[in-house]
């Protein structure tokens, strides 16, 4: 059981696919997977929810602008420009922009192609 507040649904987020690389031809055993890079723009008050995990979809995030608040395991952490975080199989979280300006992150992850 967790005493964490329920996460709202996603709102006020723009997602732009920047690039993908099919990993099958690059790394043996990675057929059907791709490396993906996206830019997320969080308007003030935006939420990326509800709580979600990264099982089978590891990645990393880097904040370019503004501040993104990560809610994970009952702990909130603010990440500003130049900071980021890993997202591994144990990650269960949701994100929000509590600040007055848009927040922008780059997200790179490995996903199933399709």
C-alpha cells in the first residue's frame, strides 16, 4: 500500500518524435525493438499520468527548460535544466510541471517497434 496521492490523467503535454533507430540490425537479440527519442513540452500545470511503469521500456530523461516534478515511491523530486533521471524496470511514477513556464524534456527509451 502507498500513501501517495492519486495521479491525475495526462493533460497539457505536447510530444514530438525526434528520431528512432531499429535495434534488430544493430544488436543481436534486439529484433523488434527500437531506440526512440522524443521531446515533451509540459505547459504550466501539465501532468503526465497516471502512475505508469517502465517495465520492458527502459529509458533516460534530460530536462532542457523549466522544472519537472517526478512523483515516485511517495517522494517528489524537482528536476531543472541540465538534470535528468533514469527510468528502469523498477520505476513507477508520474510527472508534472508546477512552475509558471513551460518545461521541456528529452526522453530516450527502448520500445517495441510498431
